C-alpha cells in the first residue's frame, strides 16, 4: 500500500488544492482562460501553477463547485504532480479529449495522476470540521495555511493508487516554466562522418524488466508474442520490441507496462519514421500494413 506521504514526501512540496467537477482523466489540470486567448493574462492560472511547481509540484483535486458530478462534492479525488509546462489544453491531449474539455481551454501538463482510494470526504472520512480548504479553489490552486495543516495531518496516511491514464501528448519539462501552444520536434542533422573518435554519450534510461512485462502481457492477450501492428507472431520474445508511443526523448515520466506497444522490428522502425516526438500511432501502423507497407 502506498500512502499520500510516501508519494509527496514533505507537505512543503504541496502547492495546494483545486476544486474539480470530476476525476482527472488526462495528464492535464485545466483552467478557464482569462480574457482573450491572444492576451498574456489568458494563461495566468496555469502559468502560476507552472511557476509554483518548481518547488511545490503536488496538488490535491477535490470535488467542488456548482457542477460537481457523481456525488463527489467535498471528496478528495486525486493527487497530481504538476509540470512546469503550460499552454493550450489542446496542446497536451487528443482532439477528442480537447473537445470534451473545451470550456477549460488553458492547462498545465501533469506528470503523475494518483487516485485516493475510496475518495475520502473532507468531513465524513477525514474528520475536518468543514470544507473551507476549498474556499476560492474553483478556478485556482489555493493553500490556506490556517486550514492546510489539519488537512495534511488527516490525509497524509491515506492510500493512493497510480492511475493508468491514456498517455499524454509529448512535452518536455526542463524544470523551467514555459508556455507551449504546439509540440514541435527538435531535429538534428549530421555533417562529416567516418572519423574514429572517442565520445561521451548520454542515453535515456530504459527499464528492461518493464519491456519484458509488456511482452508477457502481450502473450496473455494473443497466446503467443504478436506484433500489434502486423500480427507477426513467434514464441521467441527476443524477436519483438517494446515500443514507447510517448518517446523517451520527451522527458522523464512514470511508465506502466500497459503503456507500451509490442511491435516487430520493422513496424517499430516504421513507427519512428515520422518525427522524433510524434511517432506513427498503432492505428496508422495497422493501416500501413493493410496497404501493403507502401
């Protein structure tokens, strides 16, 4: 069992609380825009969250507001780790999700989304005298010190579970707050080749056990290890790759085995022939195979 305190560490790393209408279902924390989208103040709320995330990235999402769903009013639903990247909501989620979140057009990207088991109620389960921790948190993130200490003591030992949400669209968090409206790849070109030289190389850390776990899940699904794009199958797991739909070059993240896609080497190479930060999707790979791999 993992607790709130084990995930967050110190209460000083908590940015505060934000009222939400329902459970967080994407790697974004959304806000209403301020003024016109062409104005700098339009992004004032997510920009403020990105700046505070440098030292205090954790936010509690608590059901609140007049449109709160599913009887979640006053219940602590999620614990999220905020990145330093903010901008248009549509820059971080799929088109369908962006349409669903259209009334909250500005957002800050999230690294992790945890769910508090059972969604404890502030008063009924955590024993707080009232719900004043939520006052003013409908479209902002607040941390009223006069109420937060009691809230932290009540919630710190509550069990949490990491949510296996759909992968976010690519973003890179350098730790410095920045605004993005589109995800643009950084391409590198080479020049002279062939010289023998010693090089100090930095590579992205990969978890081999996670790759094998993804292949084991694939075997459980298909009966034998199978490329999810072209359906090539074989009992030798070493003939397949565990593909990251969200490339590792996008930055540090928590990856679950369910996030990976098992591909044969040909389909895996094809997946990365699009651009560094936006590989071909599984559906696009399947269509490529159906068309005879043109």
